[in-house]
């Protein structure tokens, strides 16, 4: 699939090579309730705009269609999936996966091993409210770590049983980790927007058997 890109780089993020910052105390945790939490580490990937452009060009993006009631509809974003034994499309993503595994080793007790990549081309691309509850996350606490590249989009979270929602604008190398019961007790979404937003890539690292 040929992907065209109309992307405004961040002035803060134009280092020639991408690299990872520290985790440790730079990671800020927000306790959501119901046993769920999110960690945020702004601008974890330095020089992320170059990485974004490389991934746009080199990842084998594909479009999916899915059944919705009596119709088959386009999934409004492009996707690419890397399993446990696949080489990731950029060495920096392998470094990121391993650094996250190291940082969360005590709490998670297992490594991150798969990577799902989503490409939101503009404000019409989106993902509806959902929790990632296919596999072990249906019953177990786990973590999903999201590295956001390109233009910021708002990742929204809301409790499944009702209540206020909260949102994080994620792009240009920001890290957000959903943990605890978050996939079972909360839902998350990137909603469509009529605002003129640029393209964004989300890289989600998950432990084995979580989808
Ligand atoms: O774009 C994101 O960061 C969220 C992606 C997501 O929720 C999913 O693919 O399940």
C-alpha cells in the first residue's frame, strides 16, 4: 500500500536520530480507580519525527474491513502487527520494548513481546470505545504500553460502569501505559475529529497472549 504523508514535524523533536530518554522517576502515574492506572512519560522518544517518517514509509500497512451489524465496513486506520518472533520495523522499537520490559519487570512479571502498529492518517481515522479484552486481559491484570509518534491525538479513557472521562494528548514520542485492571474496568478510544490534525502512529507493546 502506498501511503502519502502530510506531516508537520515538531520544532522540539527534530533531532537527527531517535533515542530513548530515561524512564524511572520521569514516569507519572495516575490512579484511575477500580484497580486501574495509567503511567505517562511525555516525550520519551527524542527525535521521534524521523522515526515517524521512516515507519510511514517502511511498515507494511494494510487496511482491514469488519462486519458491523449487517454491513462490512472499513476499519478507519491502517494496521500492522508484529508477533513475538518478528523483527520490529525499526531497531528503536526493539529498544523501547526492551526498556519497557526492564522498567516494569517487577510489577508486570513478564516481558512485552508483541507490537501492534496503527496509523491514523487524519482526523477521520479513529478507534471506538473498547478495552483490549481478547486473551488473558479478559480475566487478568496486565499492561499495554503505547508509544505515540507524529501529530498528537487525544486518547480518552472512561470507566465501564459510567463516570467522568479523562484524556491525554499523545504524539511526538510520548509514552502512555495502561495497567492494572484498565482493560476490564475502563474503555479507551481515539475519536474522530473535525479539527485539522496531522497523522499519528501508535505503537502498542503487549505481553504474550494479550490483544
Ligand atoms: O491509538 C492508540 O494509541 C490506541 C490504540 C488502541 O486502543 C488499540 O489499537 O486497541
